[in-house]
């Protein structure tokens, strides 16, 4: 459920009509519902209330500091994959003791930043990374809290680009070699083993892959404890899917029941890294029709949002619902919704049966709260969109629309080109 709904054939977010946002802020604009964000977070968190756990929101899915502040106020932590995401989290008021740091390519300066901040856990992706973290901690006179990210070789049954738990994926340490990796970690002077981590993929619509992964991790935890290696945290990552079109992903409560049943007597604090399931349906991309055109029998609706604003359709062939901000009785026709980018792959929807949109009409691209703005770019020198947070009948611009001046910030013409 979300707080985008029609009233008298007009699309609203909570108590605000979207046309009012377009009038005040312009388009394209990302619009988020605070109520939906808080409700989705609490539903996920409360599903695991029977076990020790920490919900660490995946910053990569939506990194706006206002969004992160919402989850920090709810008692959550964050999952980060870069120094920049850590900086954002700290700016948002996230407790550094609730930060877990994942990702295969942590730089030395990022590792040192995280050590100085006092994060909860590094999810280590390779033996070389482990050695670098140990060296960094030694220089700073600290103990680095670590878990090894284990690749359980479980098929998440999702899009191959967002599958992360198979042996051919770049993430983690092969589960068969993980015991020896933990033995090596135990001998390093500046790391403290605290947990085991895994993440098998994104947009999962079945519970069984999570359960299969957990069963493999339980066996590893048992082996580690027999060798005297204390495991206090088990990070199961994120990946729970949402409904974009016809998917029927499990409810967080069903997911929780399966995890709790499988995890009985494990005696760990679980860490979960939800992202999409919290923010995906809590946000939309508001855009305006620039032109309509036909090429022979092909119909196009050209809007002012493009693949630089929302790349998921172009990158993954992902589906996002398209809804008119103002409903009316009119004919429909098959059309592509395309943007202004000079690429044939620049589209938001293909071959859809849509109302006959008219020039200057507003359109809502649904389920755009996750991996929308965070994956946007300035391709074709297009300023990035604004972001708006709605709270009841109040709206707040939580990111100003970029200007042309922003596009060249940091660039300079060298003196030898002025001679």
C-alpha cells in the first residue's frame, strides 16, 4: 500500500495534489510520501520483533539525507557501499554504531573514514580487502569490526544484473573457502571478527532463496563456533521485492516467519538491509508531456524526463506503471513513453496501452522511489531533477533542481587554452 491515490480523478500524494507540486517545483520531480516511508519501515521492523535484529536501510536505493533522517528517527541503521554514502548517513544523523559497510571496492581513504567514524561492521568481500582493512586499522590504532561476506551460490531467481549470490558474481567469498578465510582473519592483529554476511540479489519475489542461503550460513556459523570463533551478527542483506506490475512478492511478515523458523537457536543478532521494499512504492517520478508524434503506425509520447532521470527501464527493461495525473474519459492507444535523450534506448515505457496524452499534460511514473534519483546522471548536460517530500498537506523540496551553473561546477579551462 502507498499514499498515491486518486480523488475526483486527480492523483494526489497524501493530502497534496500532484499538479500543485508541478506548479510549484516544476518537472521532472521525484515525489516521496513520508507516511508511506515510515509505514513500510515499521512493517518490516516489527515483522522481526521476536528476535534480536537491526534494520539497516540500503542507502544505494535512495540516498537523500531527508529520507535517511526518517529511518534514523525510526531507530534504524544503514547499509553503505561508499565513503560518500557514509558521509550522507552521518549528515542525516544516523548512529555510526548502526552502519554496516558492504561493497567490493572499498578504497583506503574510505576504510579509514569508516574506522574513524566507528561503524558497526565491515562486510569484507575478499582476502586482499581484509588485509588492507587490517593495515588501516593498525595505522589508526584501532580494531576493525568485520564480517566476511559469504557467497552462498544460491540462485535468487531475479534479473541477472541484480543477482549477487551466485559463484559467477563478483561479490563475496566462495562459501566453500570461507572457513579458511575466517581462520586467516583470526590471525590478523587489528581486526575483530563479529559476524557473517551475505546478500544474494535484489527484487526477489520468493522466500526460498533466502531460506536456502540462511541454511548454508547456519552450517558455517556452527563450524566457526566449534573453532572458537565467536559470531554475534548474521547479516542476511536485503533483496525483498515489490510489485511493479504483476509480481506477487512475499509480505515482510511472511519473510520474517520463514527466517525466524529457520534461524531457531542460532543466538545471533540479525542484520537486514532492505532498500527497495521500503522506498520503491513510496515515490513517483512526476513528468510532463512535451510532444506526441507518430511514425507510420508507431505512436510516441515525448516527456521531459529521460533515461538520465530514471535509467531502470533502459538498463533492466524494468516496468514502471504510467498514470495520468488527471484522469478523463478518452480513447487509449499503444504508445512508447520516451524522453529527450539522444539515445534509442531512452524510454520509460514501451508498447503500453495508454490514454491519448496531450501536450503539457502531467504523467506519474510509478514505483520510482528506489534506484531512481540515485542512478540518475547529467547525460546530455541535463540538470538532475528536484526531489520533494510530502508530509500530510505539507511539501518540502529536499533537493533543489540543478541549474546550468551546477553542470559546470568544478570544471575549468586551463590557461594554455586561453593563450
